[in-house]
């Protein structure tokens, strides 16, 4: 076990970067940046600028020739714009999925979400290492959410109906993860009706919900997005518009393509916001745009064309 790294002032942090080969044009501006964006957070954006040692398979503590602090800040600012756009575009997708799921489940039973016997078989499975069913685990989290909620409609149902929200209201208090789990526990007929709306199979749509939940969490926690390998590789259908990301679905461009596809299939927007942000990528010699997983001709792909 190594001892914790020593504390360094902002000035010392910048001196360390310079000693490792990073060029800084304006030291005052660089220090101001380190004050508003932590050294640790920025490190994810200068990591690809470090010299890679093929013999050891490790990145060394020195920067490639031509590395500048300005490039790091430009990459950080680009990623910030991307997070904002993605979060907003995902929000409309999330609201749409809530509406469809609440409506389809409500047509079976207004309180179906409280009964594992009325849901699909997945709800009654017991995960490895657990004692409770998937529905029991989900229900504990759901009830905890209800208890903490300060929404007026929750208080209304608590006072007038004893606290049991019908499923079309219950979906409005779930986070994306809770929504995804409720979909996976739904009867297959419900899953199929929802996934058919966007020309996916129910397993494919379920994998998309899980993937995009991770993307949304990265956005919400201000995490780096553009050059990340994501945890889940979503199942892709045979739609020709998705072929370019079939092999790289767990890269940023693959995840963003899912959002573009859903916006198109649901008719949520003209699908230009994320392409416009990608087009603002700060091109430089050391960190190419292809780090996003996008092909060179991405602007010409059907889901990514911006109308003239």
C-alpha cells in the first residue's frame, strides 16, 4: 500500500504539469481553471496526451510533444457541452418510456407493480446471493422512494387512497434504474408492445434501457463521456441505420446513436442537437475525434445528417 499523494497548491499542480512536458500559454488563466475545475477531474482529459510505453503497456508520467493546457480545457469544455445535450435528449426519452410503461401496465391492473404474481416471471426470480425475489428488492426501493417523496400527487394519493399509487403515477417517482427494472419485470406482452413501438425486440429494448441508464448517470455526475468505453454493449437490431455501431456499441458514438434512433422512432425531435455538439469537437493533433468511436463519415449517416 502506498501512502496518499501529497497535497499540492494550484500553483504547484501547474508546475508539476509543466515539468512533465505540458505547454502552458497563460499561467494565470490555467490556475484560474484549476480553481474552478479540480486537477483530478481534468486529469481524465490530459490522460490521452501522456506518452504511452509499449514495452510496459502503461502511460508514463510525461506528456507527448505538442501537449497544451489549452487542448485539455477545450476537450473538457466540449465534453461539458456534450453532457448537457445528452442529458436533455435523454430526459425526453425517459418521459416517453414512463408514459408507455405506465399506460400498458395500468391497462392490466392499476396496482400491478405491487404484485409479483401479476408481473412477468423475471419478477419472481431470486438473484444469485440474494434471499429475496427481484420484485421484493425493487419494491423495497420503490417504497423507500415513496416515503421520501415530497411530490404533491404522492401526498394526494397517500391522504385519499391510502398511499397506493396506480402504476401510471408510480412510474413518475421512479429513477431510470427503477423504470428499467420495472420494464424487465413486466409481462412479456407488455414488453413487446413497448419495444415494438421502436422496432426492437423486448430483450433489445431492455438492454438499451440499461445502457442509457449508465449514460444518464455519467451525465448527472458530470463524468467524462466522449472517449469512454461504456460498461454495457447494447443489443443492436438489423436496422441499417445502426450497422455502423454494431461493433462499437459500447463507445460514446454507439451510445449516442441509440439516443438519435429513439428520438427518430418516437418522433421526439429533429435529432440535430447532439450532432451539432459533436461537430464542435476541438480538433487537435493528439486526441482525434475517432476517440468517440465515430467513423470518419459520421455526418453522412442517416441518423446523424443535419437538414440543410
